[in-house]
C-alpha cells in the first residue's frame, strides 16, 4: 500500500501528472463555493441535497468529470445557513433544540461524510486501505484510500472551511497511477477569491491566515471562473 505522506514526493507526483496531462485541462474556479480545482475537462454540475449528521437537509453541488475509465468529483455542501435551518426544522426535540446545536451539526459533517463512505464501501464489497489526517493549506481534514471490488482505487479527501464541506473523490482503474494529484490541486478561497493558507498551533487553532492571488495556470490549462 502506498501512502503519500512525503511533501516532496506528493509535489513531484502532482507536477508530473500536471505537466504530462495539462493539455485540455481546466482549472475551475467557483467564487460562490470558494474553491479552485483542476479537472481533466470542464466538469458537469449537479444541484443536489445532502442530509446532515443530525437529519437536516442542506444544498450541495457535485462537480464531476468522467475521463475514460477514471472519474473525478468534488461535492460542496453549503452549511452557511445552518443556524436558520435548524431553527426552522419541524421535528425539533429537547435534545436538538439547543441554541448552539447547529454548530455541532456543522462540526460533525466531516466525520459523517467519512462514515457514509465507509458504509458505501462495505456494501459494495470494497476495502478501505488507509485513513488518516490530511490538510490543504493547513485546512485540516480526513483522507481515505479505497480498493474497490473491481480493483479500481479511489482517493478521497474531506475538508471543512467557512461552513462549507468539500468531499473530493478520484477513482482510477486497475494498473493506472494513483490519482492522488486530484486532492493536491484543491485551493480554497476567501470571499474575495484569494487563496487562503492558515498557520496552526499544536492544538490545531488557526493563529494566522495568508491570502494570495491564484498562481498562473500551467501551460495548456484553461482557467474558468464562475461567480
């Protein structure tokens, strides 16, 4: 089992994949969902709903590309109106009516997404070969690697920032290079479209944030900006 934990190795793999495959690729920038992501082609966008850990529906978008036998998707779940959605839910109970209960629902979203994936893999006869901590510009999250029943491999990243949950999934068929570069291409943005990177203390508290413009795209890659 390969675990891409070495930063230099991860960067080298990303540069190799990007330089060899950049032709016709798209850096897709969505200002509302606050991300920039590299796809092998223009992604299809599906509006959907995701039920939270505590049973509340939230709007979500799925950005996906089928590239031959490989598939790439990014799901963004919007929890920005979690407080009002919890206040308006018709099935309030004493246990779920606390003033800050909505905060627990947002905070639980990463673990809930990971558990949903575990259940899906188990039902489909696959195997989770790795789970662990991950970060994107020190935005902490969860990483999973899966060997599916057909021996294809899936690489998954889950991150929460600014009340938005990002679920990345890339699947490659047997014998293909691991698509770990997909997670590494994610950039999260602030309300002005600037890339953000945090500094963390040992307890995971964000002590500083750096905001920088998006770097120029690689040659042969088109940047598409959606408001």
